[in-house]
């Protein structure tokens, strides 16, 4: 399925019977926000009321006439936020052996996750803002689950959630939806393999997936602890993510390898592409 922005709007519109709804948006900053912002513009044009919750310090999330912006204070500066993003980009694209890259990303994940966790903590413990969200009677939550703060908020408010993303770290989308993810032909990160592998390449593909468990533990276990404390019951990050009503995945089989999908996973590749008519 190759979907365009109008199709995404239609899918979101099917969440309720009303002609227009009230949508709570919990975005992730950086490039994640850019395509979501375009989607929010179209939702507003369709008559939906959109409220975006964001920290006071952001890279790209700025006020707009398209939506209502609700900000909350965080304990870091714009310079610190910029260093986190630039450092991550540098570490991801820097050359090196597999072991060097894993160690580098492990250290980066440990540093960056502390800042993003602080952002989520200050949102959930902002009593005035939480009171506003409780009283606003939203119809659904739209969030990027790359960081699960929106999933925690949706669970707390007992709202259906729509996930808008490209892919999750450590392939959590597969674990959360119980979607098959066989290493026999779905290539793992850093392997440089294709979906056609020999037996030894499949073994390599399986081994390369092992460090993901450690990386995810560093990044997401603090969110599980935060969610358990906030919701006053024991939960894991997959527990939170599997509550999603629908996963809108910004990918397709043109730029990505074929792989299994669950019925509530919808491919919407192209929503963040420039709309230009090609010549002959």
C-alpha cells in the first residue's frame, strides 16, 4: 500500500463517528516532527482540533496557527539539546567496526536517554498541564513512539492512540505487536545484508541482533520504571506500545526490504516527500 497524506487523514478520521475530533499530539523533536507537522496542517484543514504538547526547549517544534501549543519547562538548555542531536548523527554515520559502532552507540544512547527521560518526567509531573489534559476530553492521542512518553500519556488518559513513525529502535514494533521478524530474511542494522542470505549470513544476521537487547535496556528500561511509578502498576514498554490502535509506518517496499506486517500496521510512505510533478 502506497499511501498519500489524504489517506493518512482518512485513517485518522475513522477513529470516531464525529465529523471532527479533538486530537492530543505528543511529538518527538528533530526530523520526526517535520512530517508530523505537515500531517497536523491537513488535519486542521479538515476541521479537527489539534493540541500539541511540547517542552519549552525544542529544535523544530514551534507554535503555529494550525494547532494549539501547550509547553512545559524542562531542566536543560537549547545548546544541550542541539549537542545531543548532533552527537547522535555523528555517531550513527561515523565509520568503524561493528564492535566499535555498538560501543559508540551504547555510550551515546546512555547519554541521550537521560535528557529525553527528563523531558518526559517533567511532562508527566506537571500537575497544571496534566489537569488541563484530563479536563480537555480528547478523542485520541497521536504520537511518535520512538520515545514512549506519548504512549504513557495515552494509557493514563485512557485514550486510543495512533502511532506515526518510520521504525522503532531495537525493532520494538515487532515485539509489541507480536509481528514475525525472522532473521532468516529480515536484515538487521549494520550487517550490510540483503533479504537473500546464505546460511552463514543468516547466522551473522542473528548474532548482530543480540546487542540490541542491551541498547534497548539502557534506553527504555527507565521509561518502564517511570511509567510504573506514574501509572501505579507494573508495566513494560512493550505493554505500553501494544495498546496502539494503528501504526502508521513511513516506509514501503521500494526503499525497504519486504517483511511481515500486522493488520494494524499501515504503510504510508511519501507523506514527507516534496509534491512535485515530474517531467518526461
